[in-house]
C-alpha cells in the first residue's frame, strides 16, 4: 500500500506517495474530510402505511380535549374574551336559533342579488360540470338568507352551482327529476339559509364564505392520494398511484412526510416537512430516492432541509446525464464526500450552506445587474453551482458538468469573488488555495 | 448586505415568575446573538428586572445558528405560543426543565460534531456584570481555553 511521505505545500491537495514499485508519485487528496456521525436510530412512525379498509378515526370528545389543552393559549384567550364581554354586557351570547336551516326551495323563490354575488362566469359553471370530474355528491350547498318580509331566499354563495343544477334540468341531464314540469322555476333545489332581512348581512356572508378559508396544505393532498390508493384501493387515479409509489420510497428509506401542524413528530430527523417539493418528484422517483439517500448518508440526525432537495437533485440530474453511477464508492469518495466536507466544515449543515449561498448569489447578481441585493433573484441550481465551484477551487478532481462555469461574467468576475467576508475560516482557506 | 451572523447561543430562565393556573413559574427560553451583553440588557430593560443567561455557548464559525434552528424543530411540541405565534420560549405547560434543554442543546452539538464550546461556569450566570466584560468573541477566539470548555 502506498505510504504518504510528504506534502507539497504549494498545492495543498497534492501529496507525494511511494508507489509499490518504489517510485514517487503525486496523489490527489481533498483537503477536508467529512466526519460521519452515527445515526441515533429514531423509530419512524409510518402514518400512511395502511392496509385496504384501515381507517383512523377519533371522537368529537377527543378533538375537544385536544382543543382545550392548556398549551393552546390563543383558544383560551378567545374564550376568556367572550366571557368577559358577556359579563360586562358588551356582547350577547350567540343564539342557537341563528344556526342555518335546511329546506328544498323552488328556484322561483331564489333571488340572486348581483351586488352580493359576483358576475356569473359561464366557464366556471362548465368547470363544475366537467363530465370527467363531476359528482353530484360534491355539489356545493346553495347558501341563502331568507327574507321574512319578501318571503324570498337571497343567494349568498354557490350561484354557479345553482345555475348548473337548473341548466342540467333544462338539458334533461338529471336521471331522476321528480315533480318537475319542464319549467326551471318550478325545480326544487337544496338550500341552507338563515332568516334576516339585511342585505349587508348577505354581503358579509359572501365575504366570510369566500374569504376566510383554511388553505389545504400539500401534506393533506399527498395523504389523500396515498390513502385513496392504499386504503380505498382506487386503481383509476393515476396521481394516487404516483403518490403511493413515492410514499413507498419514503418508507423504504426510513422517512415519513408530516403535516405542518404535526408538532409531535416535527422534532424527528425522519420527518419530511418540505412536502410540496417532495410531491414535485411524483414523476422523478429515482431523483427523490437519491435525495433521501444522500441526506441519510451525511445528515442522519437532522431533518431533510428544503435546500437539499435542489442541491442533491441537480447533482443527480447533472451526473446522471454524464453517465456516472451516483451510488458508487468512487463517486462518494471523489465527489460527494468532499462536497459534504465543504458544507460541514464551513457552513455546518446544508441549510447553513443554502443560506450563505443565497447571499453570495445575490451579491453576484447585484454586481451584474446594479439592482439592490434584496431585489435580486437566485437561480434554482445556484447552490449546486456554488458548491461545485468551491469543490473545484479546493482541488476537487472529479469531472464536473459545464454548469460549474455558470455565474461567471467577464465584467464582474466569478461567483466565488462574492463570498461572505464574515466567513473568516472560508476566506482564509480560499486564499491559501489562490484567488478564484 | 450579508445576513447578520451570530456566534453565541444562550439559555435564559427568567428572574421573574408568571402565573400559570394556580402556580407560579419562571419561563425558560433560548436564542442566538453576537453580543450577549447587549442581549441580556435588552431582556432586563424590557422585563423591568435583571435577567441572566444560565448557559452560554460559542462557536467561531456561526455553528450555533444551526444548533438553534435544529433545537427549534426539536422543541416544536414544547414551544410556547403567544397570540398563536410560536416563540423562542418553552411552554409553561411543558415538563421540560432547564437541564433537559441544556442536554438537548449539547446532544445537537455532539450530533453535528462541530467545535461549539460553552462558557466556563466561573463566568456564569451571565448578566453582563463588569467582571464578565471579558466574555466576547474576540477574547474567546484568542484564548478559547481561558473562557470556554468543550461540551
């Protein structure tokens, strides 16, 4: 085996060794080592690993108990405020009688106030009625205010659904129209309503129904698709199958996506919180597997960071195009280990690296465009390019894609000229390897 | 402009008590800063009483910023919320103690395998007293063994 005998001080990454035949030869060694850590081995909770028909449910009492946990200070403040206002006479207790009621109402008794509802959008009616997706059960409830003075129902919400329901009748598209004489005005439709005669209340109702909605987070969409495939055995929905396939990779690799509200599991290193980016890999499963494996190999005890997805993803794209085996020992030894050593030594974690990279790219972009840094955008692959430039600067010998030459302008120089001078250890090491 | 980077991570246990149900509790928190003296004075000024850091960690290469970020993730279930917003204080309903929090921080430091060191006991609790003026980045980086010890 070759024995290291000396180091060429002018080129720190070259060591001179004895070959077996006794001749001296120069051998490349990357100047920084990545120090691997032992995984803590947290047990992964695979919430979505389910069998057909395996449901998870809870009672209202359980949910109520969850709400009243003393930690939920915002909820307790809200209740306290109600009680104070009622006790002080500033507010009345809300009446149960004002809860919505339900009735089948003839169309002729419904009034659409154009100042309350938006203009009719025929395209939206067509979208709701799209034969590929339409299901009667999911038609919205027609929401109205019943004016006791005029005996009319003033439409507040779902006018497009109402018009679609009537239009289906006039086109003879309903299978089971009962007591319908062909006059759309006579058609009965399901209406939920509250009694009042103030149009101002209608306007407020419209805003409440259309304005304040808790957005559906990506995790919920992913979960729905996976469960449709696994629990409901839906084999027609292609997206469900894709979600299941990607989820299987997560499980095989020891990861599990979690909801942003899942505080119990947020602490674990196996939890995937960047779910939207994960879902962007439904059609790129091999890329996703590489992202997870790379993360697990180098950073087993911390959570996958959103920045790692693009970083490892672009590495995968570029080196796959160049026909390298990204799971080989050679690729790890010559490229990935040195790259991760750079991240670990100078930026602590991939998140720290991405954060620094954003600053470097913005300074470069600002010099190029003259815009202030906070107005400069960064490239999706910018962090990958930055890392490859550092790797090359410190003597990395693996073949690199031509993208490494991006972010270099004759007028302003290379991206590496814009590193953060606060990063003293990086600056010192870079200077010892010559200016970029 | 470069993001302001921090070299110190602190643990604070308030000098004052909060009423929690029928009991009174101090509040446990953490944070990062580049000037622990200024930071502890801010806590004191805004709370109306002298505050102190029970533990103080330092890393020349800003590693503490990543330690804090990981700590925040790990504390998600113990995190205090004010008006629905998560803050860098431990919930008064959490059973997490000061020792638990310190152990968590030190586990993260070990996990990252980075040269984060803690300020020696003789300089703690840190309250920006005159005899603690020596605790700054420059001194610590020049004489790490004088002021800090390994975690």
